[in-house]
């Protein structure tokens, strides 16, 4: 018995997820830990700009169906997304507390 959750193969239909959704989840699972030009791979694989890909991926990560299909991957991607959002917010709302010396 394996502790790893069972994941449906990419070619197997999953109710509530389209073919592109499944391909995106599989792409993210394969890309994990790799270095390289991800934007070029996204454009080649999906025909989308990186910005549009991440918009679609963000919506997919909020889908309960995607979470049921691959909970470990989806939660990892959600954590990464949330960390980026927090880092961006910290940069945006940073206040300079130095005294004005002029």
C-alpha cells in the first residue's frame, strides 16, 4: 500500500476538469524543480502568454476538483502562490521609517 495519493493519468477524463486543466497540472508536476525558460515552454505547450497561463492556473488552483485530483501538487502550488502574494504585498506596503534629514 502506497502513502502517495493516486492520481488519474493525464489522458483519463476527470469530471469537472477539461483537457487543458489536466495538461496544466501535469505540466506543473513535471516542471517542479527544473530550471530553464518556463515561459517559452508554456508558450510552446499551451499557446498562451505566461501572464495568461498563470491567470488560468490560479483559477484552476482554487478548484475543488483540481484539489481532489492531485491534493499534494495543488496545495504546494497554492503555498507558492500565497508566498508570492505576501512578498508582493510586503514590497508594496513597505514604509520608509527613516527620518528626513533635509
